[in-house]
C-alpha cells in the first residue's frame, strides 16, 4: 500500500495551535508538528528574537502512514496480525485487550472471535528496510532505534491464551451477572404476581361481601313486601267473609220474610174458607 504525501514536519507553531488546541493533539499530529513547534520555541527559550522569515524545510523523513499502528499512531516495532486481518503494535493491542478482551480496536462494535496474533514479518521487513534507508533517524514514539524485543510466535500464542482466558472470565462474569439479574427479575415478577393474586383475592372477597349484602337486603325487602301483601290479603279476606256473612244474613232475613208472608196468606185463606 502507498500512503498519500504528507507535509514537512517543520511547520509553523501558530498553524499547529490553530488546528489543534492545547492538549488535543493526537500522536500522529504531534509527530507532524512536534519538531516545527520545538524549533520555533527554542529561540524564545534562549532569549533570542524569532526569525522574520521561515527557514528552509526540515530534511526529516516522512514516516509511512501504512506502517503505523492505528492505536499508538507510531511506526511499527513488533507488528502482529489479528484474525480480522488488521495489524497492530503488539504492546498496544495487548494493553488494549487487557482492558477490553477481544474488543475490536477499530471501534466497529463487533467482538473478535479469537485473540490469535500472528507475527507480521512483512511489516517487520518493511520497517527495517525503511530504517536502513534512514540510519540517523529515530521514529516518533521510539526511545531508541534498538534494544526492542520482538516476540516469537510461541510467545504470541501464550499471550493469546492469556487474553482468551481473560475473555472467558469476563464472559462468565457477564453470564453470572445476567443470571443474577434474571433471577432478581424472576423474584420481582413472582412478588408482583403474589401481590396481584392477593389483590384479586381481596377484590373477590369484597365483591362477594357486597353481593351477599345486596342479596340480604333484597331478601329482607322481599320478606317485608310479602308480609305487607299477606296482611293486605288477610284484611281483604276478613272483609270478604264479612260481606259473605252479611249477604247470607240478608238472604236468611229475606227468606224468613217470604215465609212469614206466605204463612199469613195461608192463614187468611184458611180463615176465609
């Protein structure tokens, strides 16, 4: 891969501060602007006046972007390739995974299926070749050009096992927390169901009591009404019996009168004869 050309590192400090406020400069930005700002600050620190016109551009080499770690923004020293196909500085990715096991350092949100790391010998050779072309240059972020231990595949495999073990521990912890939350939710649901059941029982008892009370009131009303109707019926029966007795007495009186009139007529007829 080829990287786009970058501007010289001997740039104006005012331009650097305009693009990057104090404290917000990233690693590659510090690499880009660091030497320019340091060169501009040196005369002021020595009490000398700043030059009126900018000097010639620095001859410092431009570090290839495609040989820089996406995490540290520094030139690779011990590049390793992940199962995703991306390459990172071994120390950077291991430190990153110690905080977030198997997380994707590119921030895509997905989790890598494995922590397997493979020595990227291609990037190693490219970095070595670039350093050989610039023997007097120490890349940004490097304390020195030498004295760096580069891992073997066996060492990477051991670190892979440690990281995957940490990831499993994290998964077990997350599963235990999820199970505890599920159990807590189940207990809360059971408690809510118990409270709802008690409330339903209370409402049913209240409804039963209200129904029984209404039925009792209705029964008492019916009994009172039946008593009133019975009393009215008895009064009517008494009145009816009185009327019947009076009618019977009137009939008897009338029959007696007819009998008396008939006896008087018979006596008159017998006396005349």
